């Protein structure tokens, strides 16, 4: 130095290393031009949760009455009570409380999707038939097969036509419920792909960040929002159609089952009073299938709202960017963002701006 004094030397300098100042990258200097990760995870989680709940209840519907297990034994479409039925061949009504077992009938019959179960009051279920695909409940055939020789029961004469319709409806109901369970299961894992961190409506945040950078692209994300038309046609709309089809299959299956078994119950309830046959639909089964339908429908509404947001969101921001001379179809160059201006043109005569791909 000029005064002959040596400057103090730090330990790093002595070791041949030069100590450089430490800079912290401030997150506040980088504008948010896309959805936060927490928001994306929330949207995806809601979709999967709705389909998960729908699938769980559909599984309970499908396996109802398959075995004499808790919950399953109380999950049935139709309950037939024949404990006090009066056969035509036995005119003595004093024996009404024991006549069912005497002629070989069980006290009750419960109908599921794959089979039926039977049993006695006080003992519970004693037998469940083997599960069969496309199962159709036929009470006449079951009762006739279980009657002892010489015994007969005067079943409703107008039950043949409902049985023919029930057979056809049962086949459709079986296929629809299986399809609904499969579709809702697939949508648990597929529906999150309908959510993006760069949906078209985030162009509003991107435009605000662009304005804040004075057209220099400083701090902007290298991945701008998706182009609205591409995003809707290739992602949002296909998932909307798939979610609609899933909800439709689930609701139609529930509606077919509801109508069919209510008709069944009414046929027996409105039969000859001397038969004393009671029938009612299973409240637990009906609750399960309509809860599944509701959650599948809510998932469709959620996807419909997201599709509308993608289609209609960000119009004002797009117009603002276009008014500034920004071509939304051109991909920006982020190699040297300080030299980029909104009016800079490339060799092809187009401006360097964000391409919403």
C-alpha cells in the first residue's frame, strides 16, 4: 500500500482461495405464473376421492348377499317374507305360524346381484345359492322347487309378465353395475391426469408477470400455460366425456335396479291378501347404490366446472397480451431474457413471445 503497511490477509486468501460474496435467490423476485403444487394436488385428490367413495359403495352393492357375512347379509335388493304364507292345500289357518316350514318353505328370501340367500326367523341365513353371472331372481321357480310333494302355494297370477321383464332387466342391471365398478375404479387413477399446473386460465397470472417484467420475460417460467384449444381437445374434453359416461352408467344401473325391485315388491304386496306374502326393498342396498351414483355424478360436475374454466378463463388476459403485440403461438427464448422485448422479431418476422402450447 502507499503508506508501506501491508493489508491484512484472510485465511482463505492465504490458502489460495478467493472468498466470494454469497447471494440468496429470492423467491419473491420470481412471479408465480402457474398453479401452486398444493393447489394441483388438491384438485387431483378431490377427483380421486370422489371416485374412490363411489367405487367402495359399488363394491358393496356387487358383493351383497354373496356370503353370510356382516354387512353383506343385510345388503339385498328384495326381501320376501313367507313365514306366514297360507297354502291352498291347507285350509286350517290355525297352523299359519308353522305352515311355512311344514311344506318346505323358508321364512325369508333375500336377493342379491349374483344370487339369493334364504333362512328362518331367529336362526338367520341358512343357505346362499352359488353366485352366477347375469343372475335373475325367479321366486316362483325357487318356491316350487322347495315345496314338499303334494303341497302348493297360490302365487300371484299376474307375476309371469313382471318375471319376464325382470329377467331382461336383471341382465342389464348386472352388466351395468359391473361396468360402473370398473369405470369408477379406473377413474380413481386416471382422473388426476385431467389436472395441469399450467391450465389455460393461468394466462392471467402469466400476463401479470409479463407486465411486471416490463416485457423482458425476467422471472417468467420457461413453460407458459397450455394453449386453450389444445388443452381442451386433448385433455379436458376427453376426461369430461369419460366422467360423464362413468356417471351415466352408474346412475342408470341404480335406476334399473330401483324400478325393477319396486315393481317386484308391489306385485307381492298387492297380491291376494289370503296369501299373506310380504315383500320390501333393501334400504341399505338402495342407499349404497345411490350414494355411489351421487359421488360419481359430483365427480362429473367437478370435471365439467374445470372444463368450463379452461374454456372461458383468461379471455381478458389474452386480449391484453395481443394488444401489446404478443403472438401467443410463438415460443419465447429464455436464453438471454434481458434482450427480449415485446416488439422484437425473429428471422421469420414473428415476435418472441409466449407460445401457449
